[in-house]
C-alpha cells in the first residue's frame, strides 16, 4: 500500500511543479510587450524527506533570464531615451508556447499516473473486502 501512496505523492509533486511552470509561462506571455521585462524561469529539483530522496520533484526559486534586453527604436515611446531607443522584453513567444505545451503534457501524464494509482488502490481494497 505504501508504494501506491508514494506513486500518488510523486505524481502530485509533478503536477504541482508543472503548475508552477505553467504559471511562469503565462506571466511571460502576458508581459511579452512590457518594456524591461525579463523572462521568468523555474527549474526542477529532486524532493527530499529528512535528507533522503523521496522520488518527487520540487521547483527551485524563480530565476530571471539574464540575457540582454533588445534595444527597440521608437522615439514616441514614453520610455525612449534621447536617441529614441528603449529596452524591450527578452520573452520569445515561440519558446513560451513550446514550454507551455511541454508543461501541460507533463501535467497530463502525472494526472494519468495519479488516476491509475487511485484505481489500483480502489481495486486492491475491493479484493481485500471479499
């Protein structure tokens, strides 16, 4: 029974991690045209219980993409300098859409594992009751 419990805990940690990733992706997409905005990123780390690996994942602290912000020319922009340039956002929509698809598919895979574990636990309890 503990293996099935750990399978649900592992899949739950995966769903939580992918939900955090999707939140950051949606924030990046929402701020694609925000001047000076830096892309938010998150990485995954192995979860540990009392110093021992638990098999699950956790997310690291949010990191900002330190790549250079593009210089955009628009003299009418309120943030433009004397030469007419301002710093744009370093968010690339193609990358964000790809990350979004990967995160949602990983979330769905973890959800399927969770559902299968729950069904197996239910079937085991039915067999024990007989």
